[in-house]
């Protein structure tokens, strides 16, 4: 087959050489066209740069032209607006003079207005004084009534004060009486509760008797625990003796080294076995007795806690009863004062409204009444003076309607005069602005003329630049296309050269390949069929058995030793293996006698043993869908086996759809279908949360 491939490569080599020559010719033509286009590009770029420089100058002039033209338009517009305004205000000075004469004719109005303002102020003062007189008159009446009430209530006030002083003196006695009553009530409630608790508890035993029982039982339980520990130690020792007797080499005692015959060994085994049985029975009985003792000990301790609580309750009951008797005697001595307290309380309640009424008028005095009468006389005198002055001002003002009309006319004239003065100032400012505008317009026209710019010439140059620029872009696009084509052709030629060199090397290998094929045919003849497999099995059998026994020892199984028996019947036939298993007593089992979990453990251990025999260290193990076709019981057994295997293989990777495998996992990578693809995420197991 390899020779046929090389012959095909010889044919392909000729085709590649021809294809390379065609592409080389095409490359030369493309390079010539590229050189021609680049020669045409240089003068075109120079013309464009020349037009760009000219356009830059024209655009600068154009910007200046538009700025100046806009400024000229604004200046001419403002000039026309000012000229129209000045035409409207030709007669402004004459209008100002007429309004000023009218204002002078009404000069008397300002003096009359001052009298009018003085009259308004006087009327306000008069109204305020009248209100004060009414207020004082009302207050005088109130003070007279309160003085009469004060004198009438004074005896009740004194009676209240006397009762209040006596009430305050026995207040502390009442508070103590109330406190003692509450305490007695609380103590009686507590006493009833304690009596109910004592009634429930019934007869109270002696605590010391119970304590002695606890101490005696505790000693007994400790003694049985020690006896149980001694039996366990003796049993362990005898089990080790039995194990050593089973493994004794050359009939020698594993303890003392003396020579033993089979009968002697059998006798020792039987005696040890019988003794182990007796010890096991004793251990079970002692364990039951310890548990019963501990249970009874717990009951006694609970009883002791209840008795302790009962004695505490009885002590509290006696204390509470004694305290109630003492407090009731003290309460009886206070009853007379307590009755007096409530009598005073009722008296104060009856007198309190009259007392509060007296307090409300207590501060009212004869001196305050005299003061108010003096204030009333003073305000009445002031009111009379203001009424006389009011009469004088009304005579000076005259007809109020005529004055009001004259005031309105004067106010209108003053507003007109102010507006006219403002307009005259605006006129002077406009005249000055008009002179400035005439100078500005002349300057702008001169600057526009000196620019020597026309919009038509600018558009012509710009259009010529756009045409040349488009022509240059088309030319450069053609150059880029040719350069890309040249790059692709060069790459194709390089690839063809590499393929040609590679095919030449392969064609040169033809003689050595023919020789290698002959050697392979001979090796296939010698190791065909199961020859190589049988060789490996015979060489590694003992190593696999040792590894398998060592691995099974790490599982908690009923057997500990395994033997493999391979039937190597011939080079062309497949080998078969028989597996035997032995327990510690030397009994043998076949695979069919094993439970489902034991078979799973054996299968996994056998694979690990073969792997360890073929390589120095097994770094990891991959289990692909190991739970398929297993029922729930077999799955559980497989999980236990995998847990046990974690101490043998550093890493175990399980590929599965079974959620139960999560329970034994330290690290999970979960793959889920998501649309047309898959989503991969890391999952932290529950028992690893927070680590």
C-alpha cells in the first residue's frame, strides 16, 4: 500500500512542477502591470497636491469673505433702523418743554398731599388709642370681678393647704402599706404554687441514701467495664495466637519457637477457639450488665436531681410562710393611718376645684386696678388732642375729590416727562452709533475689495481637484488588487515548492520501504494470533497475583488471597483464566460463589493489579458508566468499592449519568445540553461547601 502511495506521488510531482511554472509566468505579468501603474501614479499625486495648496488658499479667502460680507449686511441693517428712529423723534425737545410747564402749574398738589398723608397717620393713631381704651375698660371690669371672687374663696384656700400638708405627711405610710400588701399577695401566690409542687412530689426521701446508692452502683459499673476490657484484651491475644498458628512455618511455635506436631497445634487451636468463645460470651454479658447499670445509674441521678429540687422547694415554702406572717403584723399597725389617708384624699378632691379657682385669681391686686384706671385717663386725654388736630388738617386739605384728580394728573405728567428724558438720551446714543456705523461700512467694503475673491473660480478649482482625486483612488485600487494577487501567487509558488520538495523526499524512500515491508511480514508471522498475549501472561502471572492479593487486602472482604490459572493452549487460540479465592482459614471459593459487591470489588481490583504489573505507578483510573445495568443494591456496593479504592489510586474519574455517584465525589464537572451545544460547569459537593 505504501509503494502505491509513492507511485501516485511521482505522478502528482509532475503536475505540481507544471502548475508552479504557470503561476511563475502569471506573477511576472502582474509585476510588469504593477510597475506601469505606479509610474502613472507619481505625476497624478503631484497635480493633486498642487490643487490642494491652491484650494487651501481659496478656502481661507472664502471664509474671510463670508465673515466680512455678513458683518457688512448687519451694519447696513442697523444703519437703516437708526435712521428710521431718528426720523420719528425730530419734535422730542418741544414735547419735553410742554410737559415740564404742565408739571409746574400743579406744584401746589405736593403740599396738599403731605397734609393728606399726615391726616392718614393721625387717623391710624386715633384708632389705636380707641382700641387701647376699650381693652383697658374691659380689663378693669375683669379685675373688679376677680378681686371679689378672690376674697370669697380665701377661706377654702387655707382649708385646702392645711389638708394638703397633713396628706403629704402620711403619704409615705400609704406607700409602705401598698407595697406590703402587694408583697404579701405575691408571697401567698408563690406559697400556693410551692404547696402544689410539694403535693405533686409526695413523700420526700433522704438524699444521702440515694447518693450512697449512686456511689455503690458507679463502682460496680466501673469494675464490670474493667473486667470487660481485660476479656477483650485476652480475646485479641488468643486471636493473634490462632492466626500465628495458622501461619506457623516448619511446625514451630510462633511464640516460643519450640517444635510442634499437628496434634499439638490442633489442640492449641481448639483450646484457644473454645476460650475465645467463652470470652466473647463473657464480653456480651458484661456489656449488657454495664448498659443496665448505666441505665439504673442514670435513673438514680435523675431521682437525686428531683429530690434536691424538692428540698429546695420545701425550704422556699417555709421561708415564704414566715415572711408572710411578719409582713401581715406590720400591715396591721398601719391600718389606722391608711384610713386617715383616704379621708384626706376625699377632702382634697372636693376642695381642689375651689383651690384651683383661687390660684387663677391669686395674682389680682388693688394696685393693679389703680394702675389700669390711671392708664385709661391718660389714653382718653390723648384721644381728645388727636381729634382737635384732625379738624385742623381737614380744613387745610379742602375738597378731597379735587385733590385726588390733581394727584392723578401730576403722576401721569411725571411718568411722561421721565419717558421723554429717557428717549432723548437714547436719541443722542443713536446719533453717535450712526457715525460709527458709517465708518465701519466703509472699512468693510474696502477689505472685501482687497481679498480679490470670486465664488465661481473657487468652484471651478474644487471640481478639478475632485476629478483628479477620483482618478487617483481608482488607480490605487488597481495597484492594491495587483499587489494582493502578487502576494497570493508568491505564497502559492512557495507552497508548491514545499510540496514538490516533500514529494521528492517521499519518492526517494521507495527502496527502504520495500525492505521494511519484508521485515514486518516476518514479525507478523512469528507473533501472529495470541503469541504476544501468551508471552505477556506467562511473564507477568506471579506479579499480577501478588498485586491482586495486596489490593484486595485493603477492601473489607471475606477472602484475602487470589490465584490465577491461565490455559495457554496454543499460539492461534485465545488464553483462558480461572480465578480461585482463599479466606484466612484456607477455604477456597470460585467467582460464582461471591456476592454481587464482592464480584464488583474483584473486577476492579484485577484491573488495578494488571495495570500495576504493566507500569510502575497507576496515577489515575477512569470508570466509564460503571453503574449501567446494575440494580440499586449493586450500585450501593459499587459505591463502597470505589470509596475503598481511593486509598489505592490517587485519582478515580467516573463518567456517569447516575446522580448517586455525586455522594462519593470530591470534585464534579457537570455537562448539560444547551440548545445545539453543551454547557460545562464546576459543581462543589454539599460536604465541600464553605471549605
